[in-house]
């Protein structure tokens, strides 16, 4: 792909992602699926162009989403989970040894889930939404396990999306 085509592809992905994140205001029950669709664009950019452009798109969409998205739940989900994970998954997909790939993905998912859960709990404690008596260690462990399950499910969905993309759009190589 030429450099101008890469920039155009990234610009279109940024515009569509910001519009989809803004749609969460009108369709609040679809905020998770809209975030997944936006992350699929980043995964396509990481596959087709490179990871540098994918990080650029993530940064621009995250910035625009915080300034333009009124329904900030979708913007927060995009920034914390759905935005950067496809880029990291693309790095993990390039590892040829399957055991090492799954082990590193598990460690990464566990660390990210621990960090996000602790940050969210700390924020809720800081604003007074939760009291320290309400949080038990078992509750935190259950949330981390559930969050890990969600991230693994999300990773499987991205892998299925990549397989579908390469099986359906094999013709695209003839036009470049």
C-alpha cells in the first residue's frame, strides 16, 4: 500500500470510529458492540498497514472520543480495553511458538485485568461511591477472573474476525 493510501485508510478508520463512539449516545445498549467495531478497525490497520499507524489511530480516536463523546462510558471502554488490545494481540499473533504465545497472552491479560480492576476500585473509593467495608478480597478475585474471561473471549472474537477477513477478502491482493 502506498503512503497516501495508508493515511487515507487510517483517516477513514478514525472518522468512522469517532462516529460509532458518538452513536453510543443514541444507542446506549450497543456501546460495547460499537467499541468492538471500532477496535476491529484498529486491528485491520495493524494487519494491513503497521502497528505505528494503529497506535496513531488509537491515540487520535481516544483523544477525540474524550472531547466529543457525550456518553463517556463507551469512550472509557475504548481507551481502557478495546483500543490498544488489537495492536498488542497483533504482536502476540506474530509469535510462532504457541505455548509461549498463550503464556504471554495470559500473563498480559492477568496484569491488565489486575491494573484496571484496581484503578476502577480506587476511583470508586476516591469519589465515595464505594466504602472499604463493601469490598472483600474474594470479590476482587472474582472480578479479575471474570475480566480475564472477557478478555479471552474478546481475543477469540478478534481471531475469528481476522480469519473471516482473510478468507473473504483474498481478492484484495490483486488490486494493490
